[in-house]
C-alpha cells in the first residue's frame, strides 16, 4: 500500500530540486544580469540617502562649463593659452595631485598662432613640477588605438603621466565598475584613475564603484580659475587637495550612472565623465570597492529560496516567500554597506515562483468514459 505522506514528501523534494535548477539556469541569463544591475543601482541610491559611507572631501573638480565657453572667444581646440595659464595657477596653489581629463593636441598649432604650443607646454610643465600630474590618453573608437599626442607634450609626460580615459560600462551602458588597468598586448596600461591611485596610494584594485561613499563633488569653473585675483585665493580651494580638470557641460563627455555625484547638477542618472573618474579614484584610494559574492554563495541562496515549496498550506507558503524576498533585499543592502555585493535576482525570482506555484490550478483529469451523445434526426 502506498504511503501518501511519503509520496507528498517525494513530490515536494522533486519540486524543490527542479525549482533550484531552474533558478540556477536563470542566474546565467542576460535577464538576471539586467535585474541584478537595476537592483544594485537601487541599493546604491538607498545607501546614499540613508546610510552614506564616509570619505575625505579632498577632490575638487575644475569644470570646463558653459560659463568658461562663453568667457573665451576662441574655439576650444585653440585654448592652449587659457589651459596653460589655468594649469600654472592650479600648480602654484600646491595641490596634492592634478588630473587633466581633456584632449591633448595631436599636432602643432604654431602656424595658426605663434606661441600657442609654448603656452600649453609651460602650463603642463608647471603641473609636472608640482608633483603628481596625470593627463588623459584618448582612445580612437574606430581604430581602438591611442590617439596621437604632439611630440613635445608626449616627451614631457612620457608613459608615466598618462592614463587611459575610458570608463567601464555594463551591457546596459551604465558605469558601475572600474579597472585600474586596461588590457593591452604587452600586459596593460593604467586608466586615468588607476594611474593617479597608484601614485597616491598603495592599495588600488579593480571592482565596483562605491556610489554611496563621500560627499557630492564641488566644482570650480575654469573661468573663475583664470579670473582669480591672486594665488592665495586659489590656494584656499586647491592646496593639499586632488584637482581634476575636465568637461562639465551638459551634453559633452557624459556617462550613464546609478546616481550623479555632481553637486552642482540636478540630473539623476547622467554624469560628467570627470565626476565618474573622481568617484572611481575615491573608491580605489580608500580600497572601498565591494567584493563580489562567490558562486557557491549564490547557489546556496537560490537553494534556500526554494524552501516555501516545502510548506503545505498555500497561504503560509506565499507569506514565507514574500517575507523571504524582503529579507533577501534587506540583507543584500546590509552586506553591500559592509563591503560585499551579492546578486539576488535569481533568489528573488525563485522565491516568487515558490510562493505562487501552489496556487496554480491543477489540470482536471478527463473522464474515463465518453458519454453517449444523442443525435437528433
């Protein structure tokens, strides 16, 4: 005689195993990755609003903004004198380091206006003499190779003061992670933030950008740097700080982000590239990039998410699934705040199925005999 209790237990075990395998398979799909990314963005926004992580307010953005564009009559490609003067003034204020996230000239402009090359060269030389100075090495998207830099500037900077200005982007185009090195045929070349981090700190590793850490960044317009009456005025802004010079216009060099840390803007998910470099540098210097959970932990969480199937009463199973989803989200938020990122898309989806599956109606069995159908003449 068949034991009904044993049959139900076997069926429940089979359902748990089948659902766990389905959850593991889902975790490998692009849909799970997309959901994990959206959940991570939400977690960063909640942490920044409710539990912001501390960080020194030691990075200042010098922005090439609309006010700067309107104050300089020449086209930006001929701003050698203004950029050289700005770098000279910033260096005189004795900052801790300077990052220059702006394209360097590919050729000489002396034939257009004698003295342009020398003006920018003097400014870069002053920044180099001050100490740590890193300029952006641009990558041509068509050839995927480094763009040319005019020989005198390249000789002054050499490889040790150049960093690739690329930022990592996930499949949805959002920048959530950073790299210290960009892989190359000869091993790798540092990014802008990676090069600066290695010059400023001993601990620099790849990882997630911590968008909850530190205050929003402050901006000083390049126009105000050029108009400053004396060095003391700029020293109050820049001395012993890290200064990043870059474009802060609304439609130039923008990146999609979980949240925008430019303190002078209202845009929520669209940020100046130089601000992303700044938060990357802040995260890397503090060694604050969250570690990503291992695969065994993800498998264990997905298996645990199947447990509501073992509850016989449907309403209790649904309640357990709902409570479990809330617990998983709260735990993921807590461990991210502590420095560990756990993707929970697969466990959440598994919990949802485990809670709803008992409510799926069983298909009724067909009758064993087909009744006679009387046909009228």
